[in-house]
C-alpha cells in the first residue's frame, strides 16, 4: 500500500473541517437574500398614503386583508434571515479572531452586532401570527390594532443599525489586520458608516436598504475567500 493511500484520522478530520468551514458564509449569503426579500415585501405591504385622502384604520385593515400571502412571505423571509444570522455571526467571529490580535474586540463587536440584529428581526415578525390569521376574518380584528400592526411591519424589520457596527468592525479588521480583502474592508467601512449615521438619525429606516446589501456582498466575498483558502 502506498503512503498516499494512507489517511490518518487527523488528516480526515482536517479535511472535513475545511469542507464544512464554508457553511457559515453560505448562511450569510442566504440571510442577505432573505433580508432583501423581507425589506421588499415590507414595502409592498404598506398601504398607499394620500395627503388629501389619508387611510383610515378600516381601510388599512381592508388593504392588509388582501395581501395575506405577502404577509406570510414577509414573515418567512424575516425569520429565515434572523436564524441564519446566528451561524454567520459565529463564523465571522471565528474568522476575525483568527486574523486579529489576541486582545482585539473587533471579532466580538462584529458578532454581537449581528446577534442583536437577529433578535430585532425576530421581534419584527413577532406580531405576524396573530394578525395574519386574524385578517382572514377582519370582523374579528380591531381596526386600530391592525393600523398599529401596519406600522410595526413597516418599521421594526428595517432597524439594521447594529449591522452597521458589525460592518465597521469587519472593515477595520480587514484593513488593519488583513482579516479579509481590502476591497471588502473599504466597502464595509463605507456602508457601515452610512448605516450607523442613518441609524442615529430620524432617517433610521434607511439602514434597512443598506444592511441586507452589505450582508449579501460581505458573505459572498467571505464565501469566496473560504473557497480559495481550501
């Protein structure tokens, strides 16, 4: 038997670890796509506002009762993004911790920002069950409650500001410590700064337009980097 035909348990475990090391980045790609879908569906759910004829709670109830499939899609996309952010955050922590100085807080900051975002997205979908089923029989719903729910759907899932903190941590780690490519570092610093600036301003919902795009671009770049490292 040739030496090349002998595979030690250690070598096999290393190969398995390498093969599975891309899963966290792939989870980030799907989370980014789900985040884009969540924002898009949230936009499609909002009733049209006319200054001369503002919608009443009753009209909002009627409107949402006609878009139940979109409400279900919004719920699924938002929760999928929330769940997949968890392994992506863990993988990002491991990636940055392996490249940054031992005492650097950047890996923990990057992972924490995404963990907070995951919780925000779960809360953003938290009222869906009650209202999606309730809107199938609007007579059972209080119109003012539905009106508040309409604002909830159009608000909470857009609060991606903590992703801006994660983006800044990734960008700094990439530019200072080579934890990722320079292009990704610059992109993360720029988009992260925009998310944070929007987040602390009354235009905080604008972070919802930027966050999923940053997540998708970053996860794709990191996935490509993991493949190249194999």
